[in-house]
C-alpha cells in the first residue's frame, strides 16, 4: 500500500511540475545563435555607414552622400559584421542600400557588400 501511495504522490508531483513549466512564459528569442541581432544607431554605426558610402563612392566613381541610417543589425564573427539599411543621395536622386561592413579584430573596416534596394512601385 505504501508503495502505491508513494508512486501516486510521485506521479502527481511530476504532472504538477510539467504543467507549471508549460504555463511559464518563455523568453522571446531575438536572434539565432551566431546570426544577426538588432543594434542601436550610435557613433560607431555612424562611422561604419560613412565608411561604406565613401568606399562605394570611390569604387564606382559616384558622388554619394549618406542621408540616413534606417536599420542596424550586427553579428559577432572574427570581429563584427554590421548589416545596415541606409538612405543615400547622389547628384540626382535618393535611394536605399543594404550594406555589410566587417569590423576586423584590429579595428579596420572592410565593405563586404553593397546592394541597392529597388524602389517600391
């Protein structure tokens, strides 16, 4: 009889703990491990964006100016990848670009990609 009572109490405790854990609010996942996560616009991000615009302008021979930083994400790698959406102006119009800049461990910057985002129709 004691054995049945002990098993019943154990089973009841197990079910109670399982239900309690299931009803507990789970923290929201902001990003996948190793993936990009949201970041704030700060002086470092401003410097990264200006570097990207200057580097792309020099590579393409265009006269470009950074208008606004619209979105920032970062990813920890051997250094830090910054993925930004920026608004840029040339001599005749404004457009958006999605860029990736790698901040190396020594602090130097490298423009990894520059993709113009097509204007919505």
